[in-house]
């Protein structure tokens, strides 16, 4: 996937993760894009370690993996802010 594809995919994932999480991180559109892109990287890394499948492009599996990664990032960020 190219840079523009990652930005669009990151936006979609970030918006979905912010919608799922009732205490979503604030950061606006740029924050949602960054959350989605980094969530895709984290989710891809974790799923490749556990299941052998990572983020491979625009498909449902990659979307689910990236959203889970973004939610993990939100939980980690919230835990670090409490400490």
C-alpha cells in the first residue's frame, strides 16, 4: 500500500476505534489518522506474532486487525496517563 492508502486506511481505522471506545482519545482528524496508522502497525505486529497474519491491504481482516491494534494503543495510553 502506498502512503495515501495508509493515510486513508488510518483515517478509517482511527474513526472506527474512536467510535468503539467510549472514552476516545482527543486529537481530531490528525489524531484519528495517526491512531489508525500506528494501530495498524501494532495490530499487524501482534497478529503476525500470534496468528501469522498481518495487515495486508484494504480487506476486512486487515481492518479488524488494525482496529484491535488501535484499541490496544488507546488502552495503553489511558493506563500511562493514570500512572
